[in-house]
């Protein structure tokens, strides 16, 4: 997740202030929101249909996908800008056609896994997820207008939220789809309630993200009082029930996780789900 908002221009802030609206997130299905980071990628390769299907099976509320655009304007999901890490090929997604992308096989971390995994298209993801799980779009490199057109085509406007990585994305989404809920991470300067409020008043996010450790209990309460859900990232090499205990003690009602099945089970056992 990028934190580009330290360099937002005053003119950009003014445009956002004039046009942004407070938009609710999709209607919650549970009291505590579980966001499956790149799908359930501990079991299946990240950002594959199998990883997303596993998140559905395990009752997560959202799958997080990373949206990018091919050379011929197709929308696909992959975290990296290149195919180098996740496939046997090399090159930038933006320089490849959809047909070239579809020939690739996504690597599994399990050397014994002989299943063929592919890079999914946005439409394939929608067909899998619609009415089963919400989609959290980490908006990496795509057109807001083109993405929104696909959402409208499938009637998915109320089943997604968009994570914003830069000022131009924020402007583009507020222009293309003023009612779309947009999630932003706070800048490093927002270290207390006043800093957070300054950022919120300028950027007008609909939801807040970031690392759970960056928030104080008072900041979470203030955001809640402003009707702004804060669903930060818990995923890390140290993610465990101890981390979840500390995050919940701060007042969070949603987390992004690398272990959706385990987090759901934990929440159910705590009576929080």
C-alpha cells in the first residue's frame, strides 16, 4: 500500500473538497469485517480465482484484488507491475496483451501442487464474487471510467470499494463515480487525532486504511464518530491472535489479513462475528 498523500497539491485538495461526497461502504454482512489480502493466498497462489474462492468458502467479507491494465486495455489482477515474480515469464503487464497474459501459469509456493493457475481478468473475478463476497480493489494501474463501466455492466456498483494510491486516482474516481466508496491510507504526518482530522478534512476519504499500529485508540474512536470505518492492515510475518487482540482493543471493526479463515474462527470464538 502506497502513502502518496504527503505530496498532494493544494489545488488537488480543493478539487476533492468541492466534489467528494461521504459514501457508505457496501452493506456489512458481519459485525467485524474480514478482508482477505490477495485472496486466501496462504493456501493458493495470490490473486488467483482459487485464492478468491477459498476466501468465499471461509466466509471472508472482502477479497482484496490488485487491478492493472494490459496493453490492449483489459483489466487483470496482479500485485506487481511485472509478471516476473508470479509467473515463469518476464515483462510489464502494461506492455503485454490479454492473450499473452492468459497463456501464463501462476506459480504455486507448493512444489507438489500441479494445478494450473492463471492470471484472472476483472470480469472473471466479478463472476466468481458477485453476491457472495465484496471486492476491495487496490487500484494499481487502470482507468476509473473503464473500471466503473465494468462494474455497472455487472450490477456490482454496491459490492465494491476502491483503495486509492494517488491524487490523480482520487480525482478520477470522484469524477467518474461520485458515489463510489474510496479508501485512503493516512500520511505519516497523521500521528494523532488532530493530524488525522486534518487529513480527513482535506482528502475526504470514505474509509481509512493503513497499518493497524499507526492508530491510537483515540484516533479509531474519532474516526468512528465521523462515520468513517477504519479497516487497516494486520497482515505481516507476525500476524497472530495476539495482533488481533491488540487491534480489537483499539476499537477496530475490520482488518485486512493474510489468514482469513483463522481470523474468522477467532472472531467467532470471541463472539465478535
